[in-house]
C-alpha cells in the first residue's frame, strides 16, 4: 500500500528532548524543544503531547522533541 501510494506518508517521530523524569508526577504540560540531554519530561506530559498531536496534527514529516513545561 505504501509503495502504491502517489504521495509520501505523513509521519511524525515524537521523542523526549532529553530523557524521562521517572520520579515526577508532572503537570501534563509540555513544550516542543530541540534535543537537550538535561531536559526531562514526565510520562504524563509525554502522553498528553502524543494525544494532542493525534487529535490536532501540527507537525508533518519531521521529528519533534518534547519537554516538561
């Protein structure tokens, strides 16, 4: 199906800008960011970022990093 498609697939890679904050409860708030290994994001905020992008796609054919806001 992908090979037969006339256009490239609309894909997005979402990753933590640095790493996960495994101990934090988090607020669920996030911002997009470049790679910075010192940045952290909670699992809760990362999940919100993924769901927001699914519900309202704002980025296309790229990679974004997310960090706790």
